[in-house]
C-alpha cells in the first residue's frame, strides 16, 4: 500500500498505535516505503518516542499482526 503512494514522491509512513498516550506508554509500530531517508526515520522515531515506545517494522504487512494483537484498543482513548 505505501509503495503505491511513494511513486508520487511523498514520504508517507503507516503507523499503528496502541493508546496510552496520556501516561507516556503508547506503543507505535510503523512502516516506511522505500525512498524514505534516514532523517525521515529519525524524525518519526523522535516524535513517536515522545509518547512511548516505537518500533519500525521490517515489512508493511507486519502492521496486520500489530492490529490483530491490539484488537480495537486503538479505537478508545487512553
């Protein structure tokens, strides 16, 4: 999915977060398409680590596993 958007030159990240922002314990798994720079990755890491733990996934398809593990918890505020 991200590769489709990357062809337009945009630097797009797919982020699945598990809510707990209010207490600084949010877990965010994220994926980036080819062409994203190390500077972009560092910025995403800095932003997400401010609200908890982040993890760059090796493949975009791993987002599905994070979604399955979290269930609908992301739909509810922490």
